[in-house]
C-alpha cells in the first residue's frame, strides 16, 4: 500500500507543477500587458493634466492679461522706495499692480505724496480702500483698470513690483514716460527684476537687507550756456 500512495503523491506533484507552469505562462503575459496599459494610462493622464494646466493658465492670461500673482509688499520695501527715490509731497506716485495697497499707502503716508494704485482684481482694490481707511492716508486713490491702458501723465514716480513678463509688456510705456522731456521729473522703480528694455536709464540698483530695487530716472539734458 505505501508504494501506490507514493505514486499518487508523485502524480499529484507532477500535475501541480504542470498547472503552475501553465498558470505562469498565462499570467506573465497578462501582467505585462496590464503593466504596459497602466504605464500608457499614466502617460496619458499626465499629458492631459499638463494640457489642462496649460489651458487654465491661458484662460487666466486671457482674463487678467497674465500680469502677476498677488504678493503683498513689505514695509521695508516702502521705506527703501521713500529713502532712495526721495519722495516728497510734491510727487504723484502711480503703483501699477498695486495689490492690497500696502506699498503705495506706506510710501504716501510717510511723505504726504499723492498716489494712484492701479489693480486688475476688484477684490484687491476693495481691500486696498479698506486699508486706506484704517491707515487714514489721504491723497491716494485705487482704481480697477488694465495696467496698459492707464494714463500715467500725472505721475512723477511709477512703481512696478511685477514679474519679468509683465515688465516686458509695460516696457514701451515706461520708455515713453522716461523719454518725455516735458516732465520735470520721471522715475520708475522695479522690484527684484530689471526693466531690461530701459537699461540706459538705470540710475541705481539697490540689493541690501532683503530689498532689491532697480531705479530708472529721466536723463537730464546738460545746461546750455
């Protein structure tokens, strides 16, 4: 009796090995197939995600003109502007992309200068007006308008705390502002990034204590004798 038992066990073992091999031959291609499909699906999902993100960015650009995300300026920035530009009550400061008004309000409040903040987002304009009431700063107004369309004729100082793409869009406008010989004073201040198209007007670059400003000034004609 033991011999047949061993024979039965041997037969079962052979059948099991055969089934296992057949299963491996069947599963390996299936697993490979599904892994390839999964990889392809992930690539497609990533491509669609990238496309969606790109389309979303394009939609924002179409709606807002692709200027810059809002980042509130620090009081240190405002103090540096006041000190280096030597703002006074005779100046009219135009802040293109004024956000919540922090920069303009601190600069005007410290010097008595008048000013206009121009911002695309209505919510930020409302926030700036509320902050103006809290700080009790006069001679400053905030308007919701496209930065390219705003008339800077009354400005003596223009603040551009914007990203490089936005600076590039405003470059020709700033160059006309600096070239206007009818002005008694014309100054443009950018933050962190230069206005490369106006490099011949660069008066000073300040990079100290967490402040990085570029100051562009109108060239003064030499006195004729």
